[in-house]
C-alpha cells in the first residue's frame, strides 16, 4: 500500500461538536468547494472538516495517484480526537476513494453520503472528465468559470477558479492515466455502513445514475439513492438548496 499523506483541513462548526463529518471533494477541485455541505452541517450542530486531496489545493504532491493512494490518505485522516467519523460526505473521485477506505475498515466512518460518486467510469465518462479538466486548466479565470456556469453562486465561481489554479495539472492527468481500469464496484458492493448516494440527474449528466455502477445499489441493501432533479455532476453547485435537502433527509433515515 502507498504511504499516506497528511491532508490539510478546512473546518466549519464548533470544535467541541459531538458529531463529526469529513468532506471530500472530486477531481480538480479542493476542500473549500465543499462549503455548501460544511455550512449546512455546521448549522445542524456538526463539526465538518474538508480536506484537499493529494495533488490538489495545498495538499502535498506525490507520484502515486491511484484510487488506492487517495483512499490510503483518507483512511489515515481521522477526527482530531481520534475515533471514527460520524459521517463522510464525498463527491466524485472522493466518493470512489471513500468507498475503498470504508470497505477496507468499517470503523473509519459510521455513515457515508456519496455525491454522484465515480464508482466506475465508462469510456464516455472518461472522455467527458478529460475534456472538462482540459477546459479548466486552459482558462482557470473567474470570467471563464462564470461564462460556463452563469447560475452558480459567486463563491463557487471564485473557488472553482482557485481550485483549477491550485491543482497540479500533472496530478490530475495522472489520476486518469494511473487508473486505466476505473472501477471500485467491488468495494462499494461490500460497504458495511449505511450509505446514501445523492446522484445527479442523468437527463443532465450523471457519472453514477443510469450507469453500470448504479447496480451496486440493488446489490447492497445498505445503499440507498436519491436523484437531484436538474443537476449535473456537481449538484451542490448546480442545485445547492435541493442537494442540501437531500443530505439532511439522508441523515434522518
């Protein structure tokens, strides 16, 4: 197994909150872009810590960008006072890595909420991801992000621009190159903790809903799913209020 890296954190909520959540972003993003979840959880009495994944944000750079390496970092990331995470909210690549970490050690987290997780990628998905990352690196300005996503909140525009400037281009490229077979359905199929998938709308674009990976939901009774209508792959930026409502509903299950 690759050696774990220590990931930088950004936090919302009271340090002494009794419920602790870990927020994990997707490819080419950073921890700050999980702010919608951080604010919602803090308002609900949680302490939420978002991390920058290896090669992203201000996290250390490395040579290994396999999903296993990302998962090793997450497995070594624990609440400041030790113990298990009460909740892990993980988007896209983060959802794949969190699934691997949680399946390897059910004590790491008591509950998962996976946001349109990249459990398995089709060839078309890989091409869409590649084109999206190339576009982000080609022009990471706030103007370009705002033009591409005029309905996003201004903070998401600013942070998406920043995340593209912070992320290591080589790291992002290697994440695709080093995961020629992108499929962690075996890990997801044996998740032993309650897991809810908040999927994007396949009528817009989802990396999970309507794809082969969705069969994992039927195979594992611990996994449930809901779909954010009208949202693309980042529902917390496309339809933030609805996505937060899905999150809070999942926590009441």
